[in-house]
C-alpha cells in the first residue's frame, strides 16, 4: 500500500509487516482472485499473494507444480504454497519472507 502511495522503497519495506486487510474489511477490490478447477476456499496472507501471481497460486492448488497430490490433502497444498512463496521472496528480496500464511478449505458432502 505504501509503494502504491509513492513511498520510498525503504519506507515501504519498513511498513511491510502491517496488516492492511482482514476478513472483516476485505472487498473485491482489495482481494486477489485466482481461479482453480477445485471447489476450494483459499485464504492467504500478503506473504503468499505478494510473492506469487494468481496464476502461480492456481497452478499449485491445481497440482500443476505438485504432481499427483490429492486435493483431499490441503496441508500438503498449503505447505507447497508457503514454500514457493518464501523461496520466491528470498530470491527477489522484495517482499518479506517471514509472513507467508495460507489456509485451504475443501468442502465435503456430508
């Protein structure tokens, strides 16, 4: 947010840890949207969605980068998202690599 407002990179980096949007304040304009072929709900922190594009996130959820991981194993999928985001952040050195969080919910029929 600071970068979009024109702050210097130093100032923006100092503010990267601040929570800008939560579930109570999220709007379609502040939330990144990714399409997937699976019926899932994925919530991510900026450590994920600032490091990875919507297409990269969808590829990981859709097993494009994971091989044959069962969609019934959400922990494996979120672990892969976090790992990829942290590695990408460290390579780029542009986003914090310590705040990557993902929650994946897969609804089931009872």
